[in-house]
C-alpha cells in the first residue's frame, strides 16, 4: 500500500512538471510569434530542454558560462558534459 501511494505522488509530481514546462514553452512560442514548422521545432527543443533540467545540466551550464561559450561551441560542450564525458576546466 505504501509503495502505491509513493508511486502515485511521484506520478503527480512528474505530470505537474511536464505541464508546467509545456505552458512555459507555449508562452515562449507565443511571445516569439512562431507558427507551423518553426513552432513545432521550437516546442520539441524547449520541452527537451525542460526535461534536462537536472542538477548535471545546471552544472554544465555553469561551466559553459564560466568558459564564456556561446552558439555551436556551447551546444557541443553541453552535449558532451551532460553525456558524462570528462570535461576539463
């Protein structure tokens, strides 16, 4: 019984975070006045970014900011960092 309650609460927590991320992404897309394929692409990237907001992602983002990375270099660094590759400071 205890495991069932814990599972239900965990499920509600995950669903709540997904809905909050979706609303935020929708708001951002509306702010940018996106439509069609551009909106679809943006939403996929935004939702994927919302799901990766784990502690490791924030540590990687902090390291990228410390190195003053931007654009493609930042994207490459973030992928390697989040994948668990050893990143030198």
